[in-house]
């Protein structure tokens, strides 16, 4: 599968999973009509969770802009959604850039790690506060890794690293084979981590 296929055939990157709380979640790419539920997800996150995430702001305007410019062939935005009271709600949002960001590459160059724009990718995951430590994030990650492998990706790095103080996040990444390869300061200490897919 090529990343371009996800735009044309989103069902190829879609599956259903059972969460540990008994709910069924749909894991699927973001669609153009998800602006309202994406904004609801963004605004519902705690200050702490927002503080661990760096790629973009968590507000309704950002949600609307993202949904108006979907290009999964460049940046895959994978959701975990549930049905509750007849409404669909997002419980996890995983962002993957197919390639390496200009802001991350120099740190890896200094570490002597050659990154490949064509086979590496960059990850930034988030999970709704009520669904953290429920296994939902792991289900999304497992599915996402499968999708990335089918798209020919070989490795994944963390988007802007992970904050050292984000112990839950560091543990999550290690669970999926990420290894710490360096540290850098950006107001606080951060780890660069990479995983083979």
C-alpha cells in the first residue's frame, strides 16, 4: 500500500477493536467532516495532556483547519472513535508525518543517525485523559504500526522527542520498541527516541 492509497481508500487503514472497558472503537483516518468531534477532543484534553503534545495547538480553529486540508499521503491522522449516546467521540488522535521534519533531522545528524525521508516517519500520539491507561493507545499503536509497514516505512521517530518528565509516555514508547538515542533541552529536558517497524 502507498500512503496515497489512504486518501483514496481510507477503509484500507480502518479497523474495529474492543477496548478493555467493553466499548468498541473504530480506528480510522481522519475525514473532512470530523471538524466538530476533533475540536471537542482537543478542547476536552487536560492542561497536562496538552502540555505533552507539541505539533499543533488544541483548539477548534486548528481542528477546522486540519479537516479542511487533509492529505494523508503526507500526514496521516489516525483516530480512535467510540459511539456514546448516539454520537461519535474521539478518544485518541495519532499523527504521523511520512518523512522526517526539518526540526528533528539536525539532532539525529549530530547523533550520527542517518534518517531516510522515503522510509522513515515521525509520530505524535495523544489519548483522551479518560482513556489513558486503558490499553486504547496500545491498540491504536499496534494498528498504526501495521499500516505504516504496509506503506513501506521502516522506522519511526518521535515528533519533537518526548519530555523526560512524561514517564507514562516514555514507558509507552519503550513498550513498542522505541529506544532513547539522545537528549536535548527545549525549556525542559527531552529524549529523542526511535523504533524499527
